[in-house]
């Protein structure tokens, strides 16, 4: 995985920090770190994956109906 890079222009560190936070959030790095913080059984991971797919499908159907 490559690193995240943000350039600072005109010593505007606040704007660069804001951009960095947005990049980190969009890359999903924090979620990955939280998932790896402790061990989860493979069966639980599989169950979560299935539940997420069910939710995604439910949202798609709701969006299609509206």
C-alpha cells in the first residue's frame, strides 16, 4: 500500500491537515486498523460479510423503489 501525501502550500498547515484527514477517511485506513486491532474468528468475519451484503441489497432495493 502506498503512502498518503499532502502538499503544504503557503505554510497553510491547517488546510493540508484537513485534506489529509479526508484522504485517510476515504482510503478506509482507520477501519482497517480497527479491524486488525484484535483477532476475529473466520466464521464471524464471514457472517459480517454476509450481513453487509444483505444490508447493501436492502438499501439498493429501497433506492430503486423510491
